[in-house]
């Protein structure tokens, strides 16, 4: 039985979006493989609750589930606006019993995150776990990864003059990725300010308020695919 899926990207962080169906870990890995499958950083499965509310599951390309994906949620919001709930600009996304509000205008997506928090004084939780280091520490990546295998690891270089941060990201279960949305949230929280995040694959904006944070990106639909 064939099934149509959508391939999207947000700042080069790419995704397969499909209805929530039963797949084995092996099938997920094969679908995400860039040589033998469609290829992506993460697979997103969705279940529609009502016209603008969805439950999402995220799988890294190693077949293991991820707790949250900011860029994936942005890509899914664009997908829902174009393919399911056309002309609706406000969505509610449920991930791991948490609800996120997303709005879309002219293909630009804004997702509201609750305020992150620290675990063990040095790990930032945004739904996923993050560790942030100065870019000069990238030479120690293997050692850091072995110490924090459950974390997304980000190496940053801040530019005070234009309030921007360059970042290189290694995402748990996906390896080096061109961007990470929840990582952008973590970096702005770490710096305690609103800022522009310059990923290897593009730019996102993070707005910091008193009780929440907003991730602003411009995802793109790449293509429609049919799984045979």
C-alpha cells in the first residue's frame, strides 16, 4: 500500500512528515537513510485532534524517539497550513504531553516555548537536553559527546555588535545538523537575551520574554514523495 509523505526543511534541518502509522525501528532508519530511503534528519508522524490541533511524534534518523524538535514543529506548521487546515494561521502542537502554540503568516512561523530550565546546573532543557560551549571547544567534541550522550551539543561564537550568534550543532541521534530550533531557544536562554541565531543552514530569531520564548523561522516544503 503506497503512502504520500512530504519532505520539508527549516534552515537545512530536514524532515519527512507523514500520518502516524506503525513502523519498526528498522523501517524508520531505512526511510531516513539518504542513500537507501528518502533521507532526513528526523521523521515526523502526526495525528490530527481537530482542525488546528495535532499530536506529533519525532524520530531521529537513528530510529529513536526525540522529545521535541523546534525546527520540525515549524516545518509541520507550514505543512498543516498548506495541506490540511488551509487558511488557518494558528495551531496547537502536542508533544510528550506539552502543548506549543504556533502561528504562521506569509510562510514565516512563530512557535511559543515555555521557559527552559537547567538540569544539574549545566544542562539546559527545552523539551530536549542541550549543552553549549564556546566554538574553541569544538576540537573536544568527541570527549564532550561521550560525557553527554543524551544532549544536543552546540558550539557558539557570539557577535555583540549585531546581536547574533554563530552556531555549529551536533544533534543527538542525527549527528552534525545544519540547524536546531530547540537549540536556538537554549542558546538565547543561555545568553539571557533575544538574539539572531546563525546556523550553518540558515538564520532563526529567538525572542525572550519574562515567562516564555519564541522561535521564528521560515521553513520550506521541498517535495512530495510516495512510499511504495
